[in-house]
């Protein structure tokens, strides 16, 4: 994941190229112009173009440096890649804080929020020197003020925040999730997720996704002591578990993602739960009511 100011390496690189070009002009071409001017009162069109090019190159150098020094927030917010952050219009939703720090720069704020909380959202107030890392957005938190600059992961534009979804990050994983603490049967939870465009139960098909869900479940608003339904079941063929995105679970996944001794189909258990006590998977009967997590895929 990249922070906004990291992307400022690109404008800095362009500035350095302009400076290098200016240096070459001054060392090679400029002396030649002065020599010709010293031995002749007549300036040829070629020499005039060379002289004009030197002045234009100098002007571009100063302009580039001015933009880099005084407008780096603008540059950095516009020149990010798909794995970075950029400045968004302040959301009407509130911020659930994960941590607040004193930081003097945008880069330091972003780095702190990623390294400490894997935050997909943060607020930077340059004037006050404050950095607020967000655990998630919701309707109950405190919205950013006019002086706060709101930054979000670029994938946020693909995530329907207005419906309660949030982008969550962990290492190289970026997902768009909706955590529902209301309890439903597995089939009803599945249908509820499918009401959203391309929605499904969250397929926790890697250790990193389990760690991400562990972090998500630790947010106070997401408290579900009896666990969450996830997108994995063997309802069609016993012991052939299928993820919500359609792929069969491998034996390696079953061996590493489930609790020890699970799945055991002890009581005709065909649906899979994320256990918020041990932060791993286990199979339980589908007729039980549990909280659940919906996912809408993010495009690469």
C-alpha cells in the first residue's frame, strides 16, 4: 500500500529531469551561444532559438520547483496509483477512530495509520498537526470538519459506503465489507448479501483474510460474540466445501483456516462460521442464527 506523499516521487523525478536538462544546456549550449555572440554582432536564427530554448528551460525549472515545494498536497492527491490513497471529498458519514496522533506531514500521518491500524481512511489537519486514523465509517461517528483533509484508499470509489460497506486493509489484502450484527440463518444471510450488486458472504480464503476479519470484528460496533457467517459451505456435497465466489476449498485451506478438529460435521454441520474467540473457522448447523459479513468484489 502506498501513502499519498509517496506518489510525489513522480513530480520530484520530473523536476530532477528538468534540472538535469537545464544543467546540460548551461554547460554545453550556453557557452557556445556566448562565443558566437562575442565574435559576431549578428545572431543567427539558430542561435536565437537556442537562446530562447535556454530561457524557456530555466522558466520551466523554476515553475516545477515552485509546484513541488508549495503544492505537494495537490500533486500527491492527483498522482497516485491503484494501490495508494488520495484525497476525497469529506464524507457525510462519521469516523470511528482507531487512533489520533500528532503528525507534521501527510506522509507521516498515512504511514502511522497503515503501520499501526491498517486504516483505509484517515484525516490529516495540517494546520493543527493532527492525524486521525479511522477504523471504519458509519452514521454515528463524528464527521470531518472544514479544516480536516479526508483521505481514503483509492479502492473506496468501488465500495458502496452509503450502504454501510467499508474498505478494509491488511498487508496486500483490500476488501469491501459490510458487517451485519443482526442474526440470521445462513441461507437468509446469503440472500441478504446477494441483494447488493455482486454481493456475497465474505470468502475468507486465506490467513491474511482471517487476520483482517479478526481486526474488523474487534471494532466495538462489530461486536458479535457468537461469530460471523462467512462464505463457505458443503451443503451440496458433504466434505466438499465451496467458497462463495465458486471455487472449491483446497485441503490446505481447510487444514490451515479451520480450528483444530474442524470441520467435523458433528451435528450435520454444513455451514461455516468465523469464531470470534479463536479467530478461525468451524462448521455448525445452517439453521442457527448468527451475525454475518457481506463482501462486494473490488476490481484490480
